């Protein structure tokens, strides 16, 4: 090893909080409402405006937001929902919460996103919706997927937990699908600690999401079956307490002001990685669909098993040894015992399997210094040298 090992772990992702953000939260703490107050709507409006959608409904986390979207879409027992297996568990668990059946389709081997052709082949008379996931921040092929769904009366939901600030065909992620989810977990583009949102242009979906997030209750005079007085509200369906607090919303609104800067820094780091690794035989750098402009949540570097002794597994160990918090995003969901016990298996997913064997996420977040980036580059180069020489 020629590079000196760093003393602290460099994680794959991390929040960037500054004094403005802290002040925004303190202001809420000193005010009248720490939940169900005006900060929620301010945050919702800010996100809706940023992505160009009509409405935004905030939730206590992204998973709850996806659950809300499945509820609003009317997904229930007997309904099938097609999605990618290479994603976080929430993308398909939200279907199970509603009693629906997730159906996996394979990924495109170049972009790692849901392959529209496999998705089309998975459609049956029971299919109700498709959940597209913008893996790593690169939007899925939203033009083809929206044609596929709209031609057949299916609902398109976009899990955009990775892609706030990204665009597809020149249009911001947030209006391509019927409902789009963003997450505000600390590793995502902007954070509220825990948090999520659904953006939509549909007033009907917006109303259903608002009701769902507050126990299934409504005070809307137009929707009440009777009215006992000004105190009166009705529970017309089963909902949850999935609300975001004003503390979180104030933090999120303050973070949104920095989103473009955060995304620009992520793109800059991704370019440095691309340049450093593109010409190293056996390393496969991320490729972009011509219409996609990624906001770079993750930088996934793949390690060709025929070139590097021990492949990705050995590279993972070597890089962890150098205090790099590399990760694998993701274990294909059909491999999870909960899913395989239900009969899901790897057989139909050769591209997902190959991806899973070779993929490794490098540290990527706006607070990284250029020295951090250089350290990652040097460590990857040295690891590639080390594992590559066994075959030379
Ligand atoms: C982060 C994430 C979510 C939502 O996660 P929460 O932690 O519940 O906000 C959903 N899907 C993907 C792909 C994610 O990365």
C-alpha cells in the first residue's frame, strides 16, 4: 500500500447541515407549532415548485410515502405491481402492506434500471401499477414506462428516493409519473432526519394521501356524510399517523435552498471518478442513458470477475480495510428470505444477478473534500493493481 490509511471511516453517504439549517429548526422550537403547523405546507410547496408538480404531501419517511401512494392508487389483494428487484426493500414492501403482490422484472444491464421490455413481459390482467426506481439517481426510462402504463390504464409510481434534482429528457423528475416519491433520509440529497414526500398533479391522489397520513380522517365539508358541528371530523377509511413534524419540515425547507449546489458537487465528484477509473481494464464505470441527467445519489463501480482475483468481494474487503465505507446497493429483493419463502427466486433475473455479484458503491456526498475524493481514487487504483496482478 502506498497511500497512508486514513484514520476515520469515510462513509458512502452523509448529510451536510449548516448553521442556517440549525437556526431554522431552533426557530420552530421557539414557536407555537412543532407538529401540524405551517412549516409543513411551506416545505410541501417548495418541493412541488422545485420539481414543477401541482401538489406535494409530506410523510414521516419515504417508506410511509410509498405506502400512501399504493393506497391512493387503490392497490389491494389480487393486484400485481411490477418493479425492479435491484432496489431498497421499501420499493416492493409498500405493495405487500396493501395486500398486493410485487412482481419483479429484470434490470437493463447498462443502466441497472428496470428494463421496459422485461416490465412489459411481466404485465398480466391483474397488473395494476408499475413502480419505477431511479437507481443511483439516474432516472428510469420514464418516457417508455409512461407509454407502457398509460396505454393500458395502469398507474405509474416513481420511487425517486435517489433522484431529487435529476432530469429525464430535459424535464425534472417529479412529473413523469402519476405519483413520485422522494426520501429525506440523511444519505439522500436533502435531509429531514427521517422524511418523505409524494408529488403529484392529481387533486384526487393529493386528497387520498392527506387522509391516509392522518388516520383516514377528513374535515372537508364536501366529503362528510353529515356534519354535527365545527368540531366534527369523519374517519371514512383506515389510515395511519404518518405525519412529518414541523421541525423536520423546517430543516427540509432550509436544505432545499442548497439542493442545486449539493447536486452540482455530486456531479463533480462523479466526473472525477469517471475520469480516474474509465481506462482501468476490468473496472466498469456507470453509464448514462442519453436522455437521463443523474443527480448522483450513488456511484456504483463494477469489478469484472474475470480480471480481478476474488472479484468484488475481495475489493470490498480491501477498501473497507482502508477505512472506506463502501457498500453494495442492493441485494436483489427476491434473495431475501421473507421473499424467497413466498416463492420468489433468482432464476428469471440474470442481469440483476450479474450486477449483484460485481457492484460496489463508493463514497459520494457533497461534504467530501477533494482530498477525500483523491483518497478514494488512490485506494481503488491500488486495489485494482493488487487484485489484477494475480492474473498477469
Ligand atoms: C431511501 C429509499 C427509500 C425510502 O426510505 P426511507 O428511509 O423510508 O425514507 C425508498 N426506496 C429507495 C430506493 C431508497 O433508497
